[in-house]
């Protein structure tokens, strides 16, 4: 790595880190991960993750662990929750650079790959909202890099690093995270007709993988009867075959969105599409392994019933590697097209906030900050676009970096000023604190799971389950009935009656979604409150 690349990493990190904690946790995924990590810190139990006091085994614990470290370092706040994702992205940029160097043996292409990867909007999305995806992608790239280094040098410590990161993949997402690295290795061995190696280091590496990947599961199985069946049937099979989490999308979902979310660089792949991919498949090269790994993972994602666009994040590391090489091979016509696309895209991003604020009065725009950022971006855009001394490939890479800066600057301002619009309900928690004047309070949420309320109020909240899927908690691993204090089944009359009594207490707040299905009996409960206040999609009765 040269000084230019190191300077790029430092500047990128500073851009990423400024303002990353300026908006509230968004429901439901980010708030869920943050609250679980907070409960780990509060209870000191790092084996049994809990969400609102109930065991939550949907994911392996790495994301909770790294988030809890963020809380220890920076306090229990949004910055602490999101900090290590920014670090993860910096490591991803380094790994893309290093893999591209192995692949093409050209630092110029390697630097381009890193810049292209950073320019993908989905990559930025993955580190602005706390989920497992940024960490998972870091470990996938690291596993591929160390396997390639081992393949080229046969030095044993690279092999151990490879198995270490396979274990961390498993501790982050489970077996699904292994699809790309395993496919890549198998494909490479088939293409180059390499035999499977048998050595002491291989067996010790596999043992290291099992120790890291399986240790948490083994600890859980010892204390939670029936957990193995739960993981296999509910967290693996159901995610693939059953729409358990209301994430079903058509088969073509990723086929359409993967190129769109990689706009505009992704469209370089369509330059001389047929001849380009035919040339890859005719040659005995690593690029072919990456293309096959890309297609296999894309197929698995498309066949799965549970679909979120962030699941496709590992595809973009591969795309950046392929695009970096292709960038220096395409015609000037294609280069001009990408420059125009970038210019139009950035132009729309910087102009859009002002008309949006007029058309949607509920959207708040900080005018002076927006104008300053707009002026700065336009100035840089004109300089890049008009400067004839800059090569067109460099213009594209510079525009990609400018796009990254634009997205972060614009989104930071928008998120900070429009928390309710992005489903961050911190303003509700602030209102409850002000109304209760820090006295003991009871907070009840009707038929929705809002873990960020517990996060911000630093106390347990009561959830009413009246059939909405997020309130269907898995209590089969609870050893006591303590959880029943905080999860009320509205369909059971005795629990409904106790709720009616509970809402007569002073300093009680009821939060409901505006469009929630409301049975007649809930009106009796609402009559116990004197006032109400609307917050975006929610109503607070108090």
C-alpha cells in the first residue's frame, strides 16, 4: 500500500465517522441489535442474548459482542452502536485492494477496485445502520484473501488466518455466510485441477474453525434443551423455504435490484457482455472463480423466500474486482456514459432536498447546511467534469468518491432532522422522559416490537401481542415466567383485564401505530388516558 492509498483510507474514515451518531436508532433491525448488545452489557451474560428480557437466538452473537465493545468504549449511544461498522468498511477497502493486487498484480487496478467498492450505495447503506452484514462481508473478504495468500505461498500462518475468518463468518451469520468462500475455493480447485491437500496444518486449521465457529453454540446447547432443532428448522430451513419473517419477494428481486443498487458502475459489466464473459470462461483464471461464486450466491439468494437487499452485499466485493479491471479496457464511449451517469446521479441527489421539502412539508431540511454542502459538491463536480488534464478513468473514480461523500453528507443531514420519517423513534422516548420528569413510569407498546424505547428509556417496556408477527416472541427457552410481566397476550381475557388495571396507574404511556388493527376493547384502555400526541406513524397516549 502506498501513501496515496493510506491517505484515501484516512480521509474516508473521517468522512464516515463524522455525524455517524447524530440520529436515533432505526426500527426494527438496528434497534434490535443495539438493545440486545445493551442488555448483554447490563446483565453481563454474553452467552444468552436477550431482547426485552426474552432469549433471542436468531443470529450468532458476533455483532452483539462487537457492539457491546463499542458501548464500553463510547457509552451506550448511537455512535457506540455504529462505530465498528465504519472500521469494518475501512478493512473491506484494504482487503479489496489486496485481493485485486493478487488477482491483477497491478496497484492501479487495485486502487480502482477499492474506490469502486466504496462508490456502491449499498456498501454505504450497510455501515450506516447496525446489522450483521458489514461484519460478515469483512470476514468473507478476509477469508478469500488469506486463502489466496496461502495458495500462492503455502505459508501455514495464512491458512490459520483463513480458518479463523471462516469461524468468525459462522459466528456472525451461521452456515449461509460460508457459501461464497467455499464456492470460490471449490471452483478454483476444479479450474486449476488442484488436489485437496492433507496436512497437519489443514487439520489444525479445521479444528480452529470449529473452536471459533461452534463454541457459542455448544455453550448454548448445554443450557437450552431443543436448541439444535430450533436452529436447523427455524433459523435455517424456515429462512430459506418459509416466509416466516415477512420478507418474501419474487424470484427476480435480486436480479433487478443488484445492478440498480450498484448504479452506475455496475453497468460497465454490460459492455461487450457476451465476449467479456466468454473470455473469462475460456481462460484458466481466478476471475472465473469469482464469477461462478457470484452466480451461485445470487442463485441461492433468489431461491430463498427471505429477501433483503443487504443480503446481497457480498456480491459487491466481487463486482468491484471485476469492474476495476474492466474499467481500463472499455471504450471511450462507455467511459463517457459512466461519467454522464455519475454527474446526473450526483446532481439529482444535491438538488432533490429542496423540492422535496416543498412537496412534503413534514420533511425537514436544514437550509443553510444543505446549501453549503450543495455549493461544495457542485464546485468539485464542475472541477472534475471540466478538467481535461484528468484521465477519464480517474474522473470516474473521483466521481465515485464524490458520490460517496454526497450520500453520506446528505443522509446525515436528512436522518438527523427527520428521525420519525426513517422510523427512528428517539423523539418519542425524549417526550416520555420530559412528561414523566424522570419519575417511575410504565411504557406499553401495542402490537409492535419497539426495542429502541427500552434502549433510550433504560428500563423494561411492556409489549402487547395481538397477532402482529414481530410480537410473536419465542419463549420456549425461558426458565421462569418473569417474561410475562413484559409481554401481554391480548387474546387472553385475564391478561387483557390486567392491562386495563395497569393503564390506570400514574405516569403510564401507551404507544400505538396509527394504522394498527384496533379491537373495540382497546378503546376501554385508551379511555384511561387524558391526552395524546402524534409522532409520525405513532400515537402516544398519556
